[in-house]
C-alpha cells in the first residue's frame, strides 16, 4: 500500500508556519485534553491539534475498518495494536481530509469547530499506556566516553559491547510527557574519600539525549522475531530525556547496573512520529566490526538522519544550546534492538517503549549528556547568561528538539521540555 501522505507536493488548507515540525506530510499521533476536559486521540498540522475521535464520529474515516471507539480513548494502545495496515490507511486519509483541494471538511465550519483546536488550547497527555520500558546503550561514542572516565581508557568498551545491543529495564511508572517538572532525587551517595555512604539529594543530576520507539504487539511468549521483520512492529518514535543521577549511579551500579539513579524520571515528547513519516530520511548507520552474529545482521539503510539538539534554560533566562547530535550515529539500529529483545522469547506488547540510550556524536559539541560535555564536571559549560554548569541545577529547564530535513520537507518531533525542581519534601 503506497504512503500517499508523504507526497511532498501536497499542501494543507490549514496554515502551516515556515519551518514547522508538523507539515501535512508529518501527521503524528498523540493524546490531548481539550478545554472542555475531554481526552481524545489526535494529530497535529502546523499549530493546530485535530480531534480524531470527532472526525470518526462525523464519519470521515468511512471505509476504514475501525472499532467505534478507536479514537475516543485516553491512549493510542488499541490503534497501535491494529497494525501497520491500519496506521497507513488512517494517516493517508487524514492527509486527504486536510489537503487544500479537498472541500469536505475545509468548507464545513460546523465540523471544523468540533474537530480543530489551537495547539495552545489543548493539554498534551502521555500518548500510550507504557507497560514496559527498556533502555538500550547503543551509542559507541557515549559508551567509549563513559568507559574512559570510569575504567581503563585503553579498554573503554566492555568485551560484550560490540556483539550485543546492551540494555536494561527501566521504570514505566515515572515516564511523563513534556512539560511535567521533575524533582531532584534523593539517594545514597558515597562522598569522595569516604568509606560509608550518606543519604541526601543528588548533586550530579544529568540529562541524557535519547529517542525511543513505540511497539505494537510483537510476539507471543517464547517467540523471537528477525531483524528483517522487526520494522513491521515499530509504530513510531519520540524524543526522550532519560534523567540520571550520576552520584547515586556511581555508588549503586555494581554489580547489577543502574537502579534508583535512573528510574526517578523519564520525559518524552508527546507526539509519536510514525515510521512512515520518517521513511524519506533513511540512511546508513556506522559500519559494524566485528560482523554481528547472524540473528543481528541487517541489509540496507536502517538508520535515520534525525538532527538532535539540547538546550539548557536557567530560570528567567534565555536558553543555551549545549549539544547538537544525530540519531544516525547510533551503532545498534532499532531493528537490531527489537530482534535482540525478543531473541530469548521475551514478549513485547503494544505501547512498550524502547529507549535508544544516550546519543553522542564524534565531536565534543555533539556529546549527549552533561557527564560527557563537562567531562565529569572538570570542564564547566558557560551559558549565555554568564553562569556555568557542571550538571543540572534546581529550576533549570532541559529542552530536547529533533527534526529531519531534506530539500523538499521538514519532519519534526517538537520538543521534550522539563524543569528540574528541588527535592520533593512532604509538608
């Protein structure tokens, strides 16, 4: 089935600002709350949020086999479970409805008043009920930098890293959408030169520049899938800030890895950009040497040219862009991550989220965390307001943005924007 929604010659009758992340060729999916306190599944074109539940009730999806309440829910899980054919049919139909040449909705003010909202008049929600969250560790540059700082610089990568997509299971209960503030976590920390830990607020709170992909129902327990079919089970992608407490992590991560240092908060962008929308931006990833084992081998372009940036904004001050990276730098692809995840028969469900791991590039200005950008705090960053940062300070806001662009179209994710608040203190 062709992806007609990607036609770069298509224009919308809705106004789309220049350099918008959300032209009619994007059509992401999300969930939002209207001014009338109605939660609905929606999409976005330009600076307008579109109520897909209302569109369905008005029969604009006639001929597409959908359950009656498909878009009148508070998550996208059921829609995602319907599979790739349904995703593409719906996205193509939305593109047709909002095409400048289609008068059906364009010329019906009554329907438009029900369906279309200004983006500032809605409140974005978590788009899916995330049952499970896995975070990978797939950037060779990031893994190498961390290895140099904490282990032998000559053997920065652990022996397994070039053979498997390393990952760990995170905590889905503390995944929040953009705009929800995060509290500085409390935890055990071993002060420098001391033998015994203390309990208190983390002093080394960090961001991690990541993306994540959202899956449909992939397999039954015991079944594995190949890299060649993995993409059929990936609905789309979001931006992700996997907050980290480096001092808590340093004390707790041996022998089982990060725990409380990572699970206190994970922030994601609210619009899921589909893999169909990202199709024009495929590219090759890094050369993999040694050659992966057969079950991890792939052919063709499995990476995507997604420009990423991180900005820090102190309270009541202008922001400073501190990192510019790209998704294409990841050593292990999403298809390899998902194939590896199911290789032991682990079940993966609709709405599960898989984080990429910190995405660092080859140059110091493309590193994906404060840990790397300041090299453990040794080289503080100077911000535009004249202040310096080794790590994130209370009331700082971290903003992550991402977009793809070629000569014909720009497809973006918007942003994931979160403020770090002081520790939560019970009154």
